[in-house]
C-alpha cells in the first residue's frame, strides 16, 4: 500500500481519534511534517544512504545488540487494516506501524524532550495511549507490546548518542484510559465518522 | 607620554640624512652602480629603522614594566577567585557527567529490559512496563561539536576529510601547503596535479 493509498483508505485511524481529544494540530504542523520526513529518512532509507542525522539515530538505536537484531528482523512502515468490533459497532480500522516485529510494534517519535521522564509525560499529554491501543488492536497484539522509540534532540546532532534514545511503554492504567477514550469516541462520534468514511466510498 | 629616547634618535644627525637615503633607495636599479647605491642606502635606512625601534623599545620598557606590574597585581587578586570558579565548574561538570553516566547505563539497562520483555512470549500476551529512571536534569552545559583523530576506528580517511572540507567550503589550503614542498622533497614526489611548487625569493641586505 502506497502512502497515498493508505491516507485515502476509508478506515478509521488513531490520529483521527486523537484529534478529537487534542483538537486542531495545525499549530504544530511544521513539527509533524518534520517528524514524517525524519521517519522516511530513517525507516525507508537503507543505512548506507541515510543522511548524517538519520544515520546517527539508527546507530544509536542499534548500539544495543538486542535492538540491532530487532531492527534487522522487523518490517518497517507496515500499513495494516482490520475490521474491529467496538461497543457493538463494526469499525474498519487502519494503522501504519513504523516497526513491526513478530512480538511487538514500535513507533518512532521525534521529540524535543531531553529526558526519559519528560518523554513519558509527553506521550500522555499528546494522547498517544490512544495510538498504542489502536495500533495494537489493528495488529492483534496486546497493547503492552507497543513501544515508543523516542528520538531526542541530542541524538539528532550528528553524533551517535544511545542515551538520547528513549524506549518507553505505557503502564497498564494508561492503556486502560486510552481504551476508554477510544470506546467513548466510537460511542459518541461513530455516526459522523461513518458518514465521513462512506463519502470515501469504502464501507 | 615620555618618548625621550625616541625623540633623541629622531632628532639625531643619522636620521637627518634619511631623506637622501630614501631618495636613493627608491631609485630605479639599472646597472651595478645603481644596484650598489640602492643597496647602500637600504642598509643605512635599515640601521636607522633599528635605531628607532631600539629607542622606542627603551621608551616602552618602563611602561611595559608598569603594565606587567598591574597585570601581576590583577592576577594576584583574581587568581584565587578564578581558581575557585574553575574548581567549582569542574565539580559541577563532574556531577553532570556522573548523571549522564548513570543515565547512559540506565538507558542501556532499560533498552535491554525492554527488548527482553518485548521479545518474550507471544504478541497477545501482556507484559509488565519497563521501570523508568528519574534523574536531575543537566543544566547550564554548553556543548560544541569537535573532531579529533581516533585511530580505534581504523585509519583516518584523509581523502574524505579533505573532500568534505572542500565541498563545505571550509577548507584552508594554506594549512596543507605549508609543509608540502619539503614533504615532496623528502618522498621524492615530483609533482601533484593542481599544485604548483615555485620559488619565492626575497632580497636580503647581506
């Protein structure tokens, strides 16, 4: 599935649900766009052809032997669709996993946070526990098997800094909250969302 | 400002004759006679330059001694303070480096634990969250990127170093060219494409 096919595929995405809670994100459009470009530079480019910034982040992630093996064994940028049953509704769902491993899903997040603790707070502030649940549901994984790989500013300065990479998973409580938010969205917004998706002609 | 020695020299007879020597020194050199005349005047002017320089130096000496004394007095007062500041900064940096080391090790541990937990079991089996470490936030650090030779990574790829500098328009050729003729002589390298080895001659008054 190409980027365009994925974007226009008529299924509900985590970002649509998140946007319902976070509001309009055009104010951070530049940061989002930069994050997307960085994903391409890191995940869709062979290491040999990565630019200095992406290559240093790649080297920092694989500095840990286990993560080097994980990186090599996993698929990158995997678009997936699945029909979910949520609160009695049949919901076509889609997700694009940055890294899909047979045992878990990892999502790369470029962040301005400088510490692991800040990053953990930031993930909740941006309602990413919704994404963790949604991606896991689409992949058929337990949500605790969704991990963030936080890429901090110090890891993007063109110097390999493994300490600038944060590996973070949500607590069980956070995941439960995320699931409640998804269920609430479906209960209150599903009709409108369905109309929107019907306009796109898939369901 | 006292310029006793300098005033004495510039009003001495030896300096009086310099206009004549200036005139002769700047004459065109057309034959051996004019060559000798120009050389003689240049030598005389050189003597005067040295006399003036020495006189000025003598005049500067008490001033420089005074400046030196002030600097020493200044240092006497500031040195213990600067020393204390440097010690304090070193201790602060030591603390922040220690934080960074703890963070580095904790991150390494967290990365290992995360990998271990995520790789265990099956996708639909729940796992415990990896514990997170909370540390003081480093503050006031100024970091600049520098490069140094690290032979642990193998030989330095000098061709790439030079190419990178050239392409980024940050290459200072003078640095490399300074010792190049002597190096070429030593290794019997006759020519290098794009490099002209030439003779640069200066006139001496010997």
